[in-house]
C-alpha cells in the first residue's frame, strides 16, 4: 500500500485499518450521522479482485466502507453489515447504491484499458433496493451507457434476497438480464439461500460462501460437497466463484472442484481505487500491441 498518499481516497486508510462489522454499534449512530456521512464524502469504495486460475483479474467486487468520527465511539471504519441496515431504515439505501454505481464507472474509466481486456466491477445490491422500480429504470440507463459491449458493471444479490418470493422480483431480474445486466447470487450456501433460488434466478454467476472454503481445509467431506455444489451451479448455467480463498491449499481445492474464479485475501485484500488500478495493470494479460490502444480508448 505504498501509494496510499497519492490517492485522496486513501488518506484515511492508515488511521482506520480495522473495519467494524458489529451491528451492536448501531445504537450509537444517529440518522444525522448517515446523512452527513453521505453528503461529506465519508463513504469509500474498496475493490477486491476476483481472479481466474492464473491469478489474472476477471473483475473486482466493490466493497463499501464508512469512515467517521463519532462523538461517543470515536473514529471508526464501518462495514456494510453495519451501515446497510441503517441506510435501509432511513430510506437512503438506493442513494448509497447510486454512489457505488458512479464510483464503479469511475474506476473502469480510470483503469483505462481496451474494452475487450477490461475487468468489470460487481456491486452488492440489497433485495429491498432490487425491488425498487427506480433501480430498475437506472439499471436500464446503465446498460444503455455501456451498450457498445457487455455491461462492465454487474450486481451481486446479497443473501437476504432468498426471502423475496414474489414472482415480480424474479421477472425483473430476468428482464434486466435480457437488457445485458448480469447478476450473481452472493454467499451461496449461507443463511436462507436455497436451491429454489438458483432455480428461480438464472444467475450468471454463483459465489460460494466463504464458510465453505473455511471448512475445506479441515474436512475431506466438505471437499466432496464443494465439488458437487460446483457441478450443480454449472448445470444451472452459472460461472462459479469461490469466496474466501486465504491460502494455496484452499485455492487448489477450489480449482480441483471446478470453480471458474477465485476471490480472497490470498490474492488481495480489498484495495482503494488507486491501488486496485495499479494491481490490475500489473496483472492484466494483453497482447503486446494492445498497450498502444490504451491512449485511444
Ligand atoms: O458477502 P460478501 O461476499 O459481499 O462479503 C465480502 C466481505 O468478505 C468483505 O467485507 C471482505 O473484506 C471479506 N473477505 C474478502 N476476502 C476474504 C477472505 O479471504 N477471508 C475472509 N474471512 N473474508 C474475506
Ligand atoms: Mn458480495
């Protein structure tokens, strides 16, 4: 992270390295804090790569953080598990989503790589936001802005979406897919996500929850299960990403199980925009003459 000081977004990183995911902290946070945080630019997107079997970036997942000085609890960096519930309660969740989309588009623009080699960005979307008709409208606009090729921005349906049973929800996803927006089922195998969900949503990608990868190191039975889950996801027509790869052993198991992509601390922690761009540029595999196209894109 030697380049942090060159990126204004990163100035706060060294002071807030520990991310808080403890929801109990919510009782100390006021509605006003959130509104101020959003208007004062305290939300900061990080980017974590998803790589192929050679370690080359396929795309990045945008992970939001919130840096704030709270009067009663001091300086904190909060993770989405904390502030997404608050945003939803305040009816500001779509605002945060919109901010994420804008920053994902900025990231892709700054990456400045020819379209055919350009890694995309995946943004988490909560089920309640996905059910908002305005979000659907904005997703069509997004698809139109990128109509020259496959839309580089995709969405990860977070775990809670499994509780949304209404047919309109699934039809909306289907319509958007026809318009070129791709969806992933996030954290598959955790919480409420069930087999019915991968049947109802024809997800482009399924991400296997990191709890599975945590288990495979100790347990041969989990390896067999992982292989079967990957096969099932492939039969459902989806790419499969293994989340939470922390060491070479887990990487090998995920690859033997047939996973198409890998994500986790073994490859990289979530990085600020500047570091993620540097990281990607060092690893992108492009034909030699493609470099000269960089200027023209
Ligand atoms: O639910 P979702 O997949 O969006 O969660 C992403 C979260 O997982 C991020 O907060 C990220 O920091 C964390 N994460 C990413 N890679 C790893 C990993 O290898 N191990 C663990 N324990 N967490 C990870
Ligand atoms: Mn995710």
